């Protein structure tokens, strides 16, 4: 990390501790750290995009330059994810939260059945909204009673009526659980024959290889692993594009696919940022290399948790997220002290979500290994001092 200038304030607007570098380890759950070279290039192209004399944020969304950027972004997304040709890649606005209504609006008939695997806060929010479209949805699993500590085995999932689709959230950002195997690869739930999976991949898209053919629709806000807020990536199987009911154009996947995600003025800058991050991922060696790195980074911290009698991890071992690592100290007072001392040591935004308390260290694709090393070391020292 470059040490070019001292900070005046931290992300909470409080005076910064002196001696902390210009860029610090940002453990925010999203928006989150971007690769340094991406930020540097964006800095230049905000001023002058591809030597056109026009900044990226001043560029016409119908001009040749943006045409190129948009097409490259889709191409690189396909390359990064190895997304098959019969899936469309859309860049939409409204955040991942808008998919809570856009998915059922397009694919779920009136009174149609949909099943939900409620594994955390965001999955809960998706489930909460389905009532607008149907009265026949149900939860095939709900982990709330046990504090959303794990992602269920097939034996824990109970399907009743056959659903059109099953909704899952592959990584539960708040609780720090992830559908995964021991090697970090994605673990999928059983799905009734003829139903398809819809996945909220907001907090782990493109952090590991994925077999897209297992899904009908995948969606994710870009602001954690692939870019900045203001854009959602939707990967959708072509046969699901045409809506099953009359819908306004802005809600229709087929219209967005036909118009290359620019039925209206698209989020030009967020699309541009995704392109830079996708290219960065390719340069790193792709999602298998990122998975290996993400496993190593997470393991550095999970090792501390496993060797400690002081820290209490939230997630069950078999569902531990590689993206968001959640834990507590023995009490609230120490939790708060941990957050304050971590900030003073150059580690920001490590406070857990208000629903869970404690700490949450989010370490997405661009989060550097040295940051994980620094956190692990800080945790050991904090335990020694206060344990
Ligand atoms: C798993 C998950 N789903 C959905 C969302 C909501 O995304 P957005 O704010 O883009 O609507 C988030 C945001 O943090 C998330 O982590």
C-alpha cells in the first residue's frame, strides 16, 4: 500500500489516527475495496477516456466509444465467468433488491409456486416481498431460529408443491455463511425436477468458478466483487427472457436483452468500472486463481478463530464464508474496543451488522492478502492483551 499522504478523517468522519497511510485496509461489506490499478486507471479516464478528450462520465451512451466499452464489458464478463452462449448478460439498475420483484414479475405466473431457502437477512428480504406476486410461495428452509449459522443440507430442505423456481442466496453477507464445499467450490441445494434455481450472488459472484447451467437466473449488485454500486448484473437463460405477463418495458428482461441493457440511459460509469475489474480478474488468472487466494486469505483469519478460546465465530465451520468473516469477542464492550483499536491500526469498517453485532471482516476479490495477514496478527495481539 502506498504511503503518500496522511489521513484527516476515517470513514465515520472522526479524526484519523496520525501515522495511518493514505489507503487503509477497508473491510467494508460493500461497497468495498477495488484493485488499486483499476482505481488509478479510472482516475485518468474520468478526465480523458481512451484519449478521446472526453471523460468517461461525460460520454454519450450511444456513441462509438461507449459501444466498445459496453461490448467489451459483456465479452469480458463472459470470459471471466465462462458463461454459456444461451445465457444473456444484462447490466441493470435498481440494485439487486429490485430483482426481488423483477424475477417473479417476469417468470412467476399469478398464484404460481416459488420456494425459498431462507439462509440470512437478504434471503429473508427476498422472501418477504414475494407476496406481491403470489400467495403460493413457501419456505423450503428457514435458518432463523438457529441464528442463520449455516446453509442447509438436502435433508433439511423440504419441498411441498412443485415450485416454478427455488430462490437461494449463495453467500449470506451479514451472517458470514456461504454455500460451499471444503475446497471453496459452490455447493448447490437439491431442486425438484423441472424447477430452476434463482440465485442472489451479490456477495460472491466471480469470486469462484460457477456452472451457470445449474441456474435459470443469477443476479448480483456489482459493488463487492466486480465494481461499484449502481449496477446489477443479471445472467439469465434465454428461454426465461420473455415475461409471462404484461409488464412495463423497463421491467422486461427481453427488452433489456434486445436493447443491450440500454433501453434508457444505462449506468455508463458503473459499466466501465465492471469492465476494468473484469480485465483485472483475467489478468490475475481468472476465478480459479481468485478462489485459491480467497481461500488462503480467509484461512489466515479462521485459523486464529480456531486456535482461540477468546473469539466466538458466528458461522458453522462447514458454511464459513470466504467473503465475510463474522465473529465476536466475549462481550460488547470488547467488541467495541476491538473495532476502535482495529481502526487505529489501519483497519476500517470491521464492525458487524446491527443485526449480528460483533465483527465482520469482508475480504472480497480485490482485498489484499497483506490485509488478512494484518488482521490475523492484530487479532492475536488483541487476544493477548484483553483475553
Ligand atoms: C446477498 C445480498 N443480496 C442483496 C443485497 C442488496 O443489494 P443492493 O443494495 O444492490 O440492492 C446485498 C447487499 O449488500 C447482499 O449482500
